[in-house]
C-alpha cells in the first residue's frame, strides 16, 4: 500500500508495508462488521438459523473458536528463546490457565 498521500508523515508505528497493510485491512473489516451489526442479527443464540451454516453444540463451538488462539500462543511462546524467564512463564501460565478454564 502506498501511504504517500496520507496526511501524516508516518501513518503507523512500523515501516513494514505488509504489516501496515494488514492493520488497514483489519480496521476496515472491523468498521464493516460494526456497521453491519446494526442491520443483521447474529446467527447464534435466539437468532440461530440454518441459513448461517451448521449448528454445533455451544460448548464445542466455543472450544473450536478458542483453539487457534491457544495453539498459536503455545507454539510461538514455547519456541521463543526467552520462554523460560520467570515473568514470561507466569504470564503464559495465566493465559493458558484462562483458556483451560473456558
């Protein structure tokens, strides 16, 4: 993405154009979802509808939704060279314990 026409000298914290592009895409997507939520009902709970796809047990659906966050955190944390520093182990314990509880 070319940010040369952007009014600020440095529009983002980084100079990595790929990362900056992903941030812009995420903000655009969040904006669309935010305004779309005013016009469409979410397809779960009392608004569940077969048009939205397969129906799962809520506990299984929650587990599947949280699984990528848990697995990706675990992989990237434990492959880090600084994984065994005491403060980091404590924070990792809190994060993983939080997800095990859910």
